[in-house]
C-alpha cells in the first residue's frame, strides 16, 4: 500500500522527501517513555524518562478508582518570521502519553510527591509506617 501512495505523489514532494530524509532521527511520538519502578523500605519510586519535558508537561493524579494516573503532553511549533521563503516541509512536534498504575494498599496516597529533574519524572509513593497502619486499624464492638 505504501508503494501505491508513493507512485501517486508528484515528483516534487517525492524529491524533497528523499532529499530531507531523516532516518537518523527517531520518532518520539511513536514510542513510549521508559518507566522504572523501584522499592525501598519507605517508599515505591516510579521514574519516567522525560527528556526535554518540564513540570508543566505532566499531570500526576489519583483517579476515582484510587489508581495513579501519569499523563505527559508536549506540543511544539517553531515560529518562523521569515517572509522571504515558503515551506516545502515543516515539522511539528506533539507527544502524548498516559499510564495508569494500580497502587498497593500500603501506599499513603496523601503524601505522594512528584518532581522533574535531569530529564526524569520521579514519583515518590511513600508507604504507611507501622504507626500509621495501627492508627488505621480499629476495633469494632459487636453489640
């Protein structure tokens, strides 16, 4: 099917597609970011590869089902004020990613924190301490 589409193109777009070929560049919008999940004594840590992203590109929330939802969206459009030329090819960048994770019961959802640093979104999911677990448990009197 791709061959048919190429044959139907005029020579000018085909020429410029080959001339400005960018096989060396990976298509970031077609790949998902790498995710690491670590655990230590006090917390779970989720790391999401986020090169070029800022904190404003992320939304980290707990949904109605008490799952962790990480959404990443980045739109870029280069502004070109040059009126002496017309575009033969112009690249826009748009990336969107969403990951939903079921949280373990021992995560203290009230103390979850997230930050972006050195191209990595880190979400810290603190575990309940023994004292907090004991406070959550209560005895029910049978009447």
